[in-house]
């Protein structure tokens, strides 16, 4: 018989677990279990972030555009944190972690746009490290890791960035960027450096169009997307130990 049922349950406030688990009195009454799982593949994680995060798909919306390669960094970051032995496995790392990361990164781009007059807010790699602080409350760590929470999350973010760089630009010709550093050249960037300033400091980059194509930004002519591609490539070269980086007043200086 086809059934059309609605099951409504209530509980006393003091019985709530605040973690999404069915409380024991209700579980006894239902005599049932609900089994769920986190996204089982990177592609599922990416699709979930794109579906649920309240961000713009491109720079036409003031919500801040989040390029695809940075969505991938966030997805890989979430999966690394979820699998980390430093994290309490019983509490886990929910999909809301990745969604919050995407929205916080987009908010950082909007902030830069508001403070610097940048016409189109586009998320860059420099917008991700500040997000770590806001995500700490969404992860429960093992007692043995107390005091190292920030360090663990920052390490996982660097790993996720490096993995994405290898997947997207690992075989790309980045000699056009590397020539900028011949003779001791440097490039300074940061979360409050507008795209136009970053691109003027870099100058003309041979092969930038191919880099943007590999990052899924082919056809985009906005300065924000070009700056996002350049900054991601610079960070990847640093993580691959082909460049050095100095942290200065909240910004970064890339050099040989």
C-alpha cells in the first residue's frame, strides 16, 4: 500500500544534543536508525559547495565571484580536515564547514572591493588564510591537539592549495612568471591589494591566457580573474619551493 506519512517528534530542550543526533528517548520510541555519510568524492564536495554556498558564480553580482580552482581548494581542504587524526572523528567535519569557508572567502573579496574601490570582487588565494580563524569553531579537535588548532588548519589549507596547484598547473609552463624574479625581482600582494595594483606590479606575463584556461577562466577579461590566476600560480610556485615568500604586515612578498 502506498503511504503518505508525516512523522513529527518533539523533545525537552535539556535533551537536545546540538549535534544532529537523535536523542535516546526518541530513538527508543522509533526503534530506527538513520545512516548518513559525508560527500564521498571530491566531485560531490564541489557540487555541494556550488549548490549551497550563497556566492556569485561570476563578477556580475556584488556577492563576490569565487573561481572554480578556489572552490577546489576549499573542497580539498575540507576533506583533509575531515580525514585528519587531529580532529575528533565522532564529531566529524560537516558540509557546512566547506560552505562557510566559501562564503567567508567571498566576503573577504567584497571587503577588499569596498575598501579599495575594486569594481568587481573576485576571490583570490590571499582570501583563504583569514577564513581559518572563523572556521575553528566548526571543528572539534582531539584533546591532545589543544593549542594547535590554528596550526593544524593552516597546514591543511597549504596542502589543499598544493594539491590543487599540482592538479591544475602541475604540468603548465610557468616560465613567464618565473622570469619576473630574475635579477632579484619581487611581487607584493595581500588581501587589501586590488587586482589592478597586483597586475601592474607583475607586468605582462607570457602565457597568462593559458594559465587562466587551465584554471577554468578562459574567456574572462576581468582584472579580478587575471589577478586570481597570477596569485594562485605564485602561491603554488612557493609551495613547490620554486619561489620564496615573506609575510609582511598581513601581506605576502614573493621572491627567489
